[in-house]
C-alpha cells in the first residue's frame, strides 16, 4: 500500500513537471522580428552582411545628426 502511494506520488510529480516544461518551452519561442527597412517583400531574411551594412548606415546617420546639433558653451566668467 505504501509503495502504491509512492508510485502515484511520483507519477503525479512527473506530470506536474511535464506540464511546467511544456509551458516554459512554449513561452521561450521567439516571435517574428518586426519588418526591417530594405527587407525583400517576399519575406526572405536579409543576410548577415546586409544586416551589418544596414546597422553601420544607421549608426552613421545618428552620429551625423548628433554632430549637426549646436554645442552649448558654458560661460566661465562668473
């Protein structure tokens, strides 16, 4: 009788663990990334080289924009 309860408890614990693992694996699946500029309309993912160039262009544009902003000079004669 005691061995039967032990076996039922073990099976119940395994079932709970299986349900939790199934939920975790479902939650860790990544959603599709948002559309990237310059991505082909047929849904093909861009290559790593294309993504690297796009990233370089984005950083260059941001830096150029920051360089165009006027600097604030601090008046040291107080």
